């Protein structure tokens, strides 16, 4: 029945590209043009926070300067795509226009760089939304991605493990210190959540500075998690590297 239902659905609503309206063979695919334009994160990148680097270190130790100066609470972060125009065309409609059909394709993309982290994880935990934002948006896109990744891999879910105690202002445009101050006390762990001795994989749509992921990881580790890693659909690149990376 499932193949028949899929055929009927594709007949009524033909599948379109993840990043545009071009027809594709099946749901969750790129058209040829968008696949060519997609900017997948590949080596070299920081082995800690996952930010793309402009060149490989001769020593073979790939770490960005911020991670060398202050190691984040999480151990590793990985992302499928650089957060550029192609990635935005996939993620922003999901986030703000109810285009939840993108979740399946994004989860497949995330699984490629995240497979080792997914296989080692004891629990997938989404970055939480505050209740007011959840009511306005009607869903947490990080939770939808975590659910689909759990379906693909069989990993256990901890959907309500983390909670937002208060709504925070948008972090975009804020410096690192201001981001940390805005998040202080905003995120907590549910009283009956059990992460003791677990290897937790934190799931989100986009990682920018890593401040939110770091705060979530800090809280999980304080609650007894053995290790916290991060997997996102896209990663904002360091603007200092952009010219070098394209040169």
C-alpha cells in the first residue's frame, strides 16, 4: 500500500527540488542546477566546531582559533551545508513558511556527515523553542529533524529533554559576549529527563556562532551526560575565511 500511496501523492503533488520548484524524481532530491550550486561542508574544517577552514594545517591538527583558545562544551559539531543562498532556500521556508516537506531531504543530507555521531549517540535531543515561539510557529524545526533522523537510524529520541525557560531576543548581529549574556538562564533540562552517562547528539537546523549549542551542551553535561556532539543542516561560515576560501 505504501508504494501505491506514494505514487498517488506524487501524481497529485509532484515532488520538487529541495531548494527550488523544479520537478525531481522523488521527494528530498536536488535538481541538477541546485545540486551543482549546493555548498557541502567538506575538509578542511575545524574538527571541534565544524566551521569550514580556508586551508589544511601542515600539522594535520584542524582547529579554528576560537576553539584553540576556548574549547566548547560539546566535543564535535558537524553540518551538511554551508549556510549560503542555496541552504537558505531550503531552511527558511521550513522555519517560517510551514514547508515541512523539506525535513526528509534535509535529514538525509545531515546523515552523510553525521553518520559516525549518529551511530555513537544514545539519544537525539533537539535544541528547544520557547513555548510562545512554538505556538506561533506550530512546530520546532529542530525537533522535526531529530524525529526524521531517529526514523532513519533507529536512535532513541529525547524530544523534551531541554526546555526554554524564557524567550530570547534574536542572536543575529550580536557579539559573542552579548549572545552568551542573552542565553544565560534561558535554557534548562526537564526535571525528569535522564541523560546520565549518555552520549547525546544535539540536533538543530543552523549553527551560527555555536553559542546556543554550547549552552545546551553545558546543561546536558552538568546533568550527567558523558559527551555531547552537535549535528545541523547548515553551518554559518567565518566571514574572515570567505575570501581565502574562494581564492
